[in-house]
C-alpha cells in the first residue's frame, strides 16, 4: 500500500558513546548508523516487523514493531559487550485497517507548522473538504457540515467543547496539546461504526507513552507552552504533562476596533500510564482549562464602498464584555490484554464546564461620505453623515454542564485476517442554563422594532402609540437531563480475491436517548425518548497491478442525535422532541502511490454524496450557531476532494489540496438555497523547504483559499432573501526558522549539548495582508432607509517571533 512508519534514534554503548556503523536490518530493507550513532528507518505498517541491530564486538539486539501509517517513534537501544543480549522488545499499536480512508498527519509537522492558532486544526484547514475561515478559531466545518458535526477523540476518549462561545476571539486554546501528540488520524466522511454519531468527520488523536525523560518548550509573542515526560526505573509508570498559556492581544489589537483587551487562556493537561502487569494497564487523561476574556472596545472605523463613492462607518463604544469558561475533564481507561487475540477496555470520564457571558456595550455610529481628495488635510475623514444611530446590547448568560460517560470496549482477532470490535456506552448529561440577552437599536432617531410583529405604523400621518420593545429579547431558564445508551459492533476482514488484496468492514450502531426538561415547551412537551440505528460498511481493493493503487468505497446511514445546543430554539426554549438529523453517505476514493525523483508521493481522490433529512436549520454568526430546533428541512451535499502529498523537497513533507463542494437545503418546501457552510472552492498548500547549502535554515508556507459563504444577514432576516456571499477567504502564513541544535549532530559547546533541539524563528501571519471577513454589521441610511452591510474584517498582517527547544 506504500504506507510506512518511521523509526529513528541513536545507538549507544555501555559508556553512552554513540556507535558508528551499526547494521540495521528489517527484512530486505536496512541502513547503518552515522558517526553520531543516529539512524532513521522506514518500515511497512500494520504488521509485525522485526528489526535486527548488529555490530562487531557488540551483542545482537532484536526489536519487534507494529506501527500505524505515518507514525514516528524514537527507539534508542544500548548495545552491550559483556552481558547477554537484552530481551526482545515489542512496540505495538492498534492495528488500523487500510479500508477506513484515514488521513494521517505527522506530529512533527504539527509541531513545526504553528500558524496564528497553533494546533492540529491549523493543518486540518489545508486538507480538502475542511474549511476554516477564521484564523482566531479552532472550529472547522467538513464537507458542508457545521462545527457541531465533528467528533474528536483523544486515546479513544470523546472530547467536548464549551457551549457559549460566539466568536473566535473568545476561544483561545484547542483542547489537543500538540506537545503530547503521537499520532493524528482524520476522516472526512464514511467512517466506521466504531466512531460515534455525528454527521461529518472524526479526528482521532493518540497521546504518546514516553520512553524516557524529556522536556519540550515553546515561546512566542502569543504565549508559550512547556511539556515534560518521564518513565520510572521499572518502566511500570510513565507520564507526560503539558502547560500552555496564550495571549491573543497581538492578534486582537491588530483588528479595526481599538480596544483594551485582556485575554487569558491557560490549561494544564496530563496523560499517565501505570502497568500493573503485562496484561493490565491503567491510563488517566486529565485537563483543566481557563478562558478569561475581558474586552473593552473604544472606537472603530471601517472604509468600504467604491473609489467613486467611498463610505465609512465610525463607531464609538462604551461598556465592556467579561466572559469566563472554566472546564475540567478527567478520564480513566483500563486495558486488559486477556490473550494475544482478546483485548478488553473500560473507560470512565467526566466533563464539567461553568461558563459566564456578561456584557453591556453601547455603540454610537455614523455612516457617511469620505473625503477622497488627494492632498486634502482631511483626507479619509467623514464629511457628511448619511446615517446615525446607536445600539445597546446586554447579556447575562450562565451555563453549567456536567457530563458522565462509562463505556466498555473490546476487540477480538479471530485469525490474522479477521477482527471483531464492540462497545456499550452510557452517558448522562445534566445541563443548567440561564439566558438573559437583549438588544436595542436606535437608527436615524427611531427605535427599531423587530420585524416579527405585524403592527401598522403610519407615522408621521398618524401617531404610533404601540409600546417600545427591544429589537431582540431572549429570557429563558432551562434545566435539562439527557440519558444516552449507545452500542456498536463491527467486523473487519483482510483477504485475497484472486491475486488482488481486498479489505472489508461492516458494522452497526444503535443510539437511544431520553431528554427530560424541567420546564415544558409551548406544546407542553417536557420529555422525549427516541432510538436510531446506523448501519455502515466499507470495501477496498488493491489490484495486482504494476501501478500501486487502492480503490475504496464506503457508505452508510449516519445520525446525529441532538446535543443541548441543538435542542434550544432562538427564543431560548428547549424542545425535547427534536429528532436526530439523518444523513446517507456515499464515498468513492482512490489512492495512487508513485515515485518522482526517487521520492515517494501519493495522490488521494475522493468523491462524496450526502442526502440529509430531518435537518435542523441554523444560522451562523462568527462561530455561534443558533438552531431553529425544528426538523423542517432537507439538504444534500456533494463534492470532490484531491490531495497530492510527498517529498517535494528531500526529507520534508508537503501537500497540495483541492476541494469542490455544493450543499443546499430546502426549508419547509420553499425550494433549495445554499446552506451557511456552502463553500464552493477550496485550495490548500502546506509547503516545507530549506536552503540546500544551509539546511539549518528552514521555512514553511501554509496557504489557504476558500470562496465565500452565504452569511452576514440582519437579525430576523429570511435566509431566502439574503443569499449574498461574504468575500473569498485568502490567507498565507510564512514561517522561517534557524535550527541552532539538531539531534542528528554532535556539539562540543557545553550549552548546546544540553539540548536535543533548539530553533529560533519568525512568522508572518496573513503575509499578503488580505482583508478577510467573518460577518457583516448592518446599519441604516437615514435617507433611503436601506441597510448597508459593513464587513467585519479579520486580522491583517502580523509578525511573530518564536523560540522552540527540546531537552
């Protein structure tokens, strides 16, 4: 399949001196160590590979490996002269069938390519079918789905996000700490039954079990991180812990709105393992995260329009916003290796989030003509106001959520070719929410009423005597408990069909849930129980051809039982009887592996189609999703994803991506219109390079182009009346670094000997200073009474400095 894993390390003798010329054999492949004792070897994946280390005057060493595609590990054996050979070492990972169509991203690439929001999501946005049009956010949409339709696992434990976040500025850190990552798998659709009930994608992260002591640190103008790992002398206990701090002031202060902002984002995360015996291992994954965001806007000026008729919006602000999100997460995972063929697991986890969103902000605006006379001392000033008004927004939103999970998982290998996997999982969700949020708009001297009331107003000919009401007013208190029972079983088989290698996978999921609301909705419904069944299957064949190709087809029925946010309508009322959205997936793919310039390349092509029913329509503003809590729509999505990756530069990994997507929905049989995530074209590039004569000088280019999505409509607007798209999203981030210390070299300087890696670099975010938008602000013209869409721009060009080290 031309899929490989990488083993690297340094071979030492008893005195910790590197050994030159050690012969390393893995079947027909092999290599030798250099003068520093360093070696690197690529091996096939998903099978047992025995590697033999031999050297004149030293005892022979053998080690057995079974790794995932793209996985990189460090193995540092000590070759002895006077004692017997060390016992055979076995390094094994969970075998992953090649039928699943998973993209694997190297953790070294993730740690090297940082970006404005460093993390796994920063690289996901360069993959076809994945769209992120907000560099301040870690949320992403996949093949027409929204942010709530993506599954995230860390070591088989499901991860949750905060509920109330409405803008990328409030997010801070991704849950995934890249300093702890060993392996990253991503599936954009057609995934197996062992993954949960979501409509779009799966991000499957594996945190590593350390093999020795180490420290990794990173610091920049946006914050820093440090991670430490260690192993006990008897190798029974191992642990890794990471601390991160992020300050987005550099990015937020580059926006058009002048502010006083104090964003504090910090977390501590740990992954611990204790091996009671060879058969029983116990793991613990823990995380404490604090997002504290204080935002005091001062003023803003946005210029738009044309060269002939430039227009500017000037806004002065009073008030501030104070948000806080405190989340705690802990999970225990017990692994019992009953036999070589049977593994049993028990996972128990708890997630708690306490969220506050408080703001009172008064915005006074002027909309007017701009002085465009070149040479005039008042160039750029607003000389004549076409619109005046004010907006007062208020919120006192509190949410407290506690989620418990307990799950049994198992897998049994019938023979070398057939595997059975199963699971039973119980979840209890207890969510308490108070929403108090209103908005008053005064435009052109008049208080603007919400358009949902059918009240005649014949001013100035007749006086209007109706009450003054807020443009938006949401007041709701909810206490909701949800109990879920989930189970799956799946069968996988690898065999031969003639001379062709084939792979099968088939499975079934069942999901039963009960919603209990303390407050009945307007129809008197306070409780609802529903059950769905989700069959899924995959098939792949590797023909016995001279060209290395794999063909794959996957499909099934995917449900998304509603989470709390999907149950709450625009008035804040919980609707317990909301159904699960249902989607039929069909994915057809091809992988073609080949060589150019004697270096490996792979072209992955996938065409997909989704037919979605019982759709719960929503609006999207920045990263905030507001559902209608009604299953009154149908939808579809289809597209084509292409990705070419390989060593365009020797020793580095780069890729080029292209995606085409079309997704539309039909609400209440009014006809199909574009969905809020209908991003038609996508281009992504991740390119790494170095100076040939100065290999220590390295660079990366992370480039994304997405066509605009429908969005930015006024509040209460009918989506059928507002299908205007936001401008295209164009962004290029460039990073240049100089490697001061590399583990492939020996150094005489004492301070350099303390480091395994040390690099210093600069980053240019939004290198071409593209004016990207995330939403529109709507204001009224005093003369025509029409509304103008004022773009809310994202971050301009920003410079950053970064220092990375590993001990």
